[in-house]
C-alpha cells in the first residue's frame, strides 16, 4: 500500500513501487496499478511532464550517440544510464518543472533545473543507480550522492525547489 | 601559428589573467540568461580541462586560436559558438590548479579535479557562475 501512503509532495502517478505482497490480491492490485498508470500516461494533462522528459531524453540520446559529440572527446551516451534516467523521470512529482536533459562528458544522463548561473541544480544518473547531484543557490551550494529507489530522495526534491524559491 | 599568438607570457599564471574556455556545443551556454552553463566546464575523462590564456589578445585573435587549435584539432566539423571567460583567480577559488603546458602556445589545463563526481559538478557550476559569456558574432 506504499503508493497510497506516499506524501502528496512526492506524488507521482507514474512511479512504480515494488510489490512486496505474495497473495493473489497483491498481484491483482499490482495489475490494476499498472493499468491505471498506462491510462494516466495517455492523459494530456497528467502525462505531459513524463512525455516531455522522454522527448528531451530521446533528443539528447540522438545528439550523443557517437563519441566526441562535444568536440572535447566526450563519451557516447551510456545506454544503461539512459534506462535508469527513464526510471528516475518517473519519480519526479508533477509539481516540479520539467528538467532539461543533457548528456555528461562521461556519457551519463543529467537532469538539470536551470534558472541562471547562480540558480541551478543538476542530477547525474549512473548506470548502477547512483545519483550524483550538485546545486548552486546564490552564495550557497550543495552536492552529494544518493541512490535510485522507489521514491525520489528528499534531498533532491528539496534542492529542486530551492532553484525556484 | 602566427607570431603574435606566441607572445611571451609569464610561465606562471597570474591571478588576474583571463582564461578562455571555447564553447563548441549549444548546451555550453544559455542565450536567455546570456550565461555560460556548467556543462562547459565539465572536465573530460582525463580530468584536464582545456583552456587558453588570452591576455594581450584582441577578440579576433581569440577566435583565430579557437578556430585553429580547438575546432581545427577536432576529428569532425564543429561550430565555435564563443568563449566562457574566467579569471585565473576563480580557478584557485575552487581549489583547482592551472597547468600552463603551452602546447599549443597559450594552452593550459585546469587540473586537480576531485574524484567524486558530485564535487566536480559543483566546481563546474561555480566556474560557470564566475564566467562571462562572449559569443562569436
């Protein structure tokens, strides 16, 4: 029942939660959740955030499919990081602005919320699920590492909102 | 390399020296805010970020260096969009060092990047925030 207990601020209808139940009812409930998610994804209102992210990711992937795409010997996009990034994008609450997607020089996918040079927050998604993040908020900065799980880590959500505070 | 580019520079980089990071990708800058984006200062895998020392050069020479030594050295055609210009003091402020290898002339590398990726991202954000964007018209 984790999805029903999730806090509103993190609410994302596309987030997939691990089904820890073993009963037939648990399986049936999971099927209904998946069914509902597919319906939500077709919605222009509810699905737009997710589709915009996917669209940006597809574009970034095309631009960086080959190495040296930046002219400074950048590595081509890491396909595993790309899959993890899709998983990460599903965890983003609909209340946060759609991030820009870039590919890092090491081939990892980066999500960036950018208002200006001193109002920026970035999350790089590694193939092993590590999330390296850094933000600059005026004179303050934050950086660290989290891991991809069933929910968006609070520290990431807090820092995304700091960009727009 | 034209002679004027090989103007003698002190071997050590002074804190007030200007350094140029050539912008070769559209995601290296933001037109709306007229700013350099952190991606422009992300180091490559060898952790040596290429810059050029541009003190004493007029802007046309800055573009020539970029065209000859940066764009010309790339394996496939690229566009030179502009430069992110920073002071050497901004580099020491984020605890990086400058290796003025002078190969090619005026070239230097920002070195001493930490291993932790999140720290490198943070440093790139600080460098970008201290940089001024000069676009090639």
